[in-house]
C-alpha cells in the first residue's frame, strides 16, 4: 500500500566528534521517505526553496519516492538546521534553525495521492500536519512525530492533532515534556488518554517501546560499534516502521513489533554515515540480514 | 548446581522521591543471593559486624540461602551505605559509605562449600574477590561485578581479577570508566581483551547487553510503571542470571540470553519496594509469568 509523508526537507550542517558535514541533504521527511522506500513506494508532500541544490534530487531518485508533491517554491528558502553532537554522540545542541519554507503553507496534495491509506506526519509544524491529514478520507493508519519546539510553542494545535491520529512517535524527553510525567511508561499511558491508539517512544541508543491499549512492546537498539552521525535516526526508524506496516497491512501487536524491529535496523544503518550516504548504499536484503541478526540477539 | 557468592552485606539508608527507608537490609550479595535463590540453592560467604540487627536474619531464612559462611564478627561494624535518588530515579548520590568489615579479610570458606562450581563475586573489594576465587578449583563459571570505587582506587587488583574470571558484570558508566571508551559496545570489546570470555553491561531502565566472542545479546528492561527503590536492581539482575545459569548449566548464548531475561524479570520485581520487601512476597511462578510477558513484548 502506498505510504504518504509530509515533514521537513532540510539543508543540514552537522558537527560531530567523528567529523563534520556542511550543507547536506536532511530533514525529517527525507530520512523517513528513504527508509520507508525499502518496503513500499512512498509519496512525499513538502516544499523546498529556490536555494535547494539541484543535485539533491539525485538522492531522492535513488529511492522509491514519488515526487509529484514536492514543490520548489520561488522566492522561498529551504529549511536549514545546524547542530553539534557531544562527545558521547547521545546529546546534541541545535546551533541554529531557520524554518523558512516550513513556516509557509504546504503544497497542495496531488490528486493521485488522495487515495493514500498510510499517512505519516513527520516532524514539522503541527498546523501543517493537520492540514495534510485532512486530505485522506480513506486512511487506514495515520501516525505523527513531533518535537520539543512544537510541544512548547504549539501545544493547542498539537493536542488537536492528537485527537485525529492513530499513533504518535516521539522521543523519551519529549514524552516527559508533553505529559510532565517522569516515568516514560506512565507518560505514554497519559498520551493514550489524549487520543492516539498507540504511542511509540524512541530512546536513541537505548531502543524503543510502544504502549497500546492491548499491550506493550519493548525493543533494544541494534548495538552499534561505530556511530558517525545520529541525525535522522528517529526519522529513519519511523520510516522503516511505517514502510513495513504499509507493506504488510498487519497492524496487530505482532505486526507492530516486526515493524519497529525493521525501523530499528534501518536506523542502525543510517547512523553509520553522514546524511543519507549509508542508506544509499544498501538494499532490502541488507535489512533482512541484520533483522535476523537482531532477532537472534534477543530471541527468548 | 549450588552457586556461591561473596560481596557486601549492608545496612542501607535510602532516600527517594517515593519515600525513605532507614537502616534496612541491603548489600550486593544480599540482593544477589535472594534473587538467585529462586532458581538454585545459594551459598554465601560474607561478614557482618556485631551491630548487625538479629531480625535481618529472618530475611535470609525466607530464601534458600546457606548461611554457613556468614560470620558475625565481634568488634567489627557492618558495612553501611546511605544514598539519595534524584527525581527521575535513574541517578543517585552516595551520601555516605562506611566500609567497616568490608575492609577486613573475608571469613574462611566452609569446607562443604569448596565443591562449588558456579561462583559470583558480587560487588566488593577486588582483593576479597580474588581471595574467595582461589578456593574453588572445580569451578565451571566465575563471574564478578565491580563498581566505580574499585576501578578508581584498586585498578591493578581489578585487572588481575579480570584475568581469572569468565565473565564481568558492570554498569555502562563503569564500562566507560574502566576502558576510557565512550561507545559501550567498543568498551565491552576492550574488556574482553583484558581476560573475561564475556561482559554483561547493565543499563538500568534501558536494559542490558552481553558481548561474547561468539556473539551479542541485547535486552530491554521490563517496562516499569512504578519504581519505588532501584537499590539492588543490578545485583538482583545478576542473581537471577547466575541462578538460572547454575540451575540449567547451559552456558551457550541461548542459555545466557534466557538467564539475562530472568535476571531482568527479578530486578523488575525488586525495584517495586524498598530493601528486599518485594522479593520476599514472590515465588518462582511470579517470575515465570512475567518472563512470558517479557518474551511476548519483544518476540520477533
């Protein structure tokens, strides 16, 4: 089943103890779409400015991404993010962020995308997420990601979004911020009372968990000896997860568990290089192989 | 197979956002022995001072612990620890520690304990750990725990110990401290070069991982909605793990994985109350039940 995503497309600059990357392709829906495209065709709705480097398009073409909803907007500038990772690679500082085209309206949804059944609202302004969601009357599964910035500054809009989606994906620190509950499991319980049927909490190198009214899923991360750039780990996790769900249509706890494990595996590749460089080098067979390895590491 | 353990027996005082406990039974080998005793009989070699409250003996008797190696030493004082947990329950400050009898020599190993095949050197002075280890020529598996204090102050003795044991159990921050390697997996790789055949890294609420020359194991923690007192979580994890290994004799990666999962489950009970109060209330059947629940949460 085709999966549609909106979110940010960015020009990123990253400093890390492992090196630096200046003006590389990034953004939540880029990482998401590339990761999901290993499992299912992906439709993208997002805008860039007229400063968007044309050669970035080659990366999109490497993956199964339908770009009919990608608008290059004259007179606007592309979203930019500059960040720096700490020595331990688990924490980062945002050095600067320019919303630019992200603060404007979304491009129209192409007519041929309106039958989309699997919707992912990658991290972007919740008003844009709500706008996009309204276009898909036949949706089977709508999941959103969010971040600290929107929790702090757009809480009412975010709370409205929560009543309209099936699942929310967010970091552990964001779950705490949204609910003011320090225990992650209880924070997730509280988010379920705000609307979604399930919540996925991403814990970076510590894995992920899902709280659903019918049960819980806990998964470690795939152990990584070499982390080059954690940027996009959460988005590629969500991409692998949603791609797998859209491909199988299995929304049971078993299906969600398999999807989260595939998300974990895609993310573990993504962090092995800056930008999307590592995902560009792999095929679905690499994911299947590492999935089996992951399975063996924790099979009880 | 009987399992033998040495380590600390303590009088603990704990402050946490969930309450406080003054002068309660604690210590690494107490939590360990209680947890292990659900799986196999446990032999204990350790000393307390003449200030050790007699009613603490009732707790030992609740579990399958052979106390022939427990010495009540006249003129000595019991080890004492006072700590305070932060708001998030993941970090704690040691407010005071009195080594007392821990700084003296270990009691002699009772003759009938010398055939022990499974040895656990719970967290205590590495000289005491080395001393005890020398008593068991027929050992099949010797595993030690350690802590930041010994890594900082007793490094040569600790490094000697590492050449004589099969496995090391330690926290993530301790693995970093021991190896000066920030990546946990590479830190564990480095510890393997120091002697042990496997290293188990405990990550508290984030689970645990094992690095072995033949493979890796990663497990999340059991999701806990209510953490009352994390004291002894690592020791009860190790107790459940070693108890399971001694009971089954299965030292394969599959056996180690099952043992770590049982350790995870015992620890998840232990943190539900202060001191050993929660472990006193449960039976092996509770562990089996939660083990199945844990298995279902991550079965791929």
